C-alpha cells in the first residue's frame, strides 16, 4: 500500500530528468563511477538498476532507515526531485560486468540455490531486477556477500521484508554460493 501511494503521489508532481540526474551524479562518480559502473570492491554498481529501486534506496538513506557513513550524509540533502533524476539517470546507463574472483564450483552451487529458492520470481529470470527489486546480475561479489549476510543477520532491510525472510534458511556457505553465482552473470 505504501509503495502504491508513494508511486502515485510522486508520479504527477514532476517528471524525472535523466540529464539533470547526470549532472547531479557528479559527486557519486568517485565511488559509483561516472556512468554508475563502480570499480571499487564492495561498492554497488547503479547502472541499469530499476528506477524505483534506486529512488527507494535514496529515500531510505535520507530518512535513516538505511545507514552508511558515506551515503547517509550525501542523501540527507537530496530532494524528491533530485532522487528521481538520479534514479532515472542510473536506470538509463548500460551496466557492465564487474571483475570479481568467481569460484566456478560455488557459482554452480549458487545457480541451484537461486532456482530452488525461486529468486527469479522477484529478480526476474536473468536477475536483472524490476520495479523495487534490484539487479543482481554482474553486481560486485563483495557487495552481494555483505548484503546477503546483512539480510541473514537482520541488519539490512528491504522494502517489505521479503529478502530478510528469504535469507533466513541460507547457510554461510549457501550465501557465498548465491553471491558467486549472481556476480558471475552478465548484467
């Protein structure tokens, strides 16, 4: 209900401007790359992320539901229009694969887990993400590990708790396998 209300209320106020988002993204480039393709281990790439997902993450950083020493202060001063523009810019960028040391055996085991746990039902069959659900394909291995471990430990949160619930049955090894598989995919 909250998601529908938020989407409906913000849709008519202003139209997102990807070009304005490009200009506003200049401070983001140091960590996330000029086109949203990060190269720093542990930093997520934003290129090709669904617009609603990126916008929602910025809202969570701005209001304190998601905390990060670098992102929280940056997001604190963003307007709703700034967030919409940034999200539109990053969604329009072409994601590139990250260079991660992928263990093929772990990736193969991770593929089986992704199938068994129906990850594609939310993240799409290619794990490209949709709406408020992020793209996992080709994302940074260290970032994926951090996030999955956070969901398991209930120190990371998502919009409706789906990922927190989905991570609970996963073992430490299974989390590594899923992360290796997702990182191994072409975005």
